C-alpha cells in the first residue's frame, strides 16, 4: 500500500518534464542521480544542531554577551495571589481599569498594587535579554558560516555568474558533493529552527515564521528531488546575506550599542531590499518562471515550485513593511530592540510593600473588557 502511494506521488509525469523518467536522471558518471531519501539525514542532523546550539549558547554566546555588557537580570517575582493568578491565566494578562478596581476591592489592596502585580507577572513570562542574545548569536554564527560556505561552493559555478546556466542541461545535470552538503546543512538548520520554535523567543510574527520555515523546507526538499538544485543554492545564498546583518543588529541592540545597532540595521535594510525585493524576484523567480519555458513545456512542478517561491516573496514584502516601521524608529530615535517581540516593562518596588494574598475567592471577575 505504501509503495503504491509512493509510486503514485512520485509519478514521472508530475515532477519531470518532456517525457523524462527518474531513471533518465542518472548520468554516466553516476553523480547526477538524486533521491528524496538522500535528505533523510537532515532529521538526525537537525537534532544534532539543537544539541550543538544548547552547548554553543552556554559556552560561546553567554561569554560574548557578558563581554558586550549584557548581564543576567534578576527579575522580581509577583507575590502569590490565587485571585489575581486565576484572572491572569483565565481572563486577561492586561486587565481593564474597571477590572483593576474590582480586583483591588476583592483582595483589599490598592489599584496601583494590582497594576504592579500584573506588570511583574507579565515580565515573568517574557524571555530574558540573555536568552534573546543567545538565540541571535547562534543564528548569526550559522548564517555567517553558511554564507562563507555557500560562496565557496558557488563562486566558480557558471550559474553563479549567469542565471541562464541554471537550466543548461536540465534535468540531466551533474550534482556535486559540495552542493549536496550545502543543501543538507541548510535544510537541517531550518528543521532545527522549526523544532525549536516552541521554546524560542515568541515574536509577533510567529505564524509568519512558521509559514516561512515550512515553505523553505518544502522548497529545499522538492528542489533537490526534482533537480532544481542550482536555483535552490542561489536562493539559499540570497537569504543568508541579509540574515547575518539582522542578527548582528539585534545582538548590538540587546547590548545597548545604539550606534552600532542603528548602522547595522540600516545596512541590513538596504541589503534586504536589494536581495529580497530586487535580486530574488527579478533574477531568481524570473529564472524559474520564464527561462524553463525555453527548454520544455509547462508541467505540474513548474506551477507548484513557483507557487512556493511566490509565497516566500509575499513574506519578504510583509517583512519589508516591518523593516520600514523600524527604520522610521531609527530616524526618529525610538529604535529599541526587535519590533517583533514583547518588551519588558519597567518595574519597581513602589506600592508593593504588602503581600497580595487572599485565598477566600479564587474566581475570575467577569465584568469589564477581556483581552483573551
């Protein structure tokens, strides 16, 4: 049954053009054959990347953070209060003013004390600055290594200088070991990013990030399986260039290096626009939409692959909108951290002199505005 489904899914007419079969793709040297099974190694490698990241964040990222002046901040914990905790979990993390007064009356405390309790409780759920820095340091290190490795793999390849060469000899193209490992390492990293999203810093574009990682993983898998490998290597290189600058800017932001952060972020914005809004759509996507038609008629993969490429491009446009918002903050002097993540609220000991405890009533108030 599984073999039948596999045969149907990988039917030649779906994925290959011009009456080619999978057997036709193996050339005389034997290094033109590709198979989805060659990428199975990326799953265990993704788990290895997660373990490597765990060690890297403690052995490398933490000392770097301290050298840049970042310290592990001790947060004041909200006092134990069943009434407020029940409201916080069941109703809202941001109570309306009406509910603040109602809660204060229930536990015989002042509204200011209740507001301070919620502020501290929200801060407890937010990721620490050190965790944010560790995450960015890890991504910066990988993207830098991937960019250097990608250039080393591609600099002497004809399609790196002339995008028409992407389709010369397709689909019977030679696949080098360097291309294979470039794919494997990048795909393993994106699997690791997807697996670790639950524990990473949760940002406002969380679902957009999920869509981006899934689209990237699908693109890499399918481009390998159907030998869109040359296009895939160019796409990876274009993405890594700007990602390095973004993570570097975030690291400087967390360290409160404002001038370096602003410079790197503006540089990132310029590189992002050039690479994602000019090079990617007008060179790479154009090469996948127009150039294949000179070599063979349209077939299913042509539409499927380009659909995924356009999904990535729509995400680039959305992130460009976020970038322009942050550039505006840089120009107006209001740049502070990653605009996609929650920021820690200022806290003080004022009006927290008395413990907020009252175990008599553990029910949530139902009046006032609810934020969910």
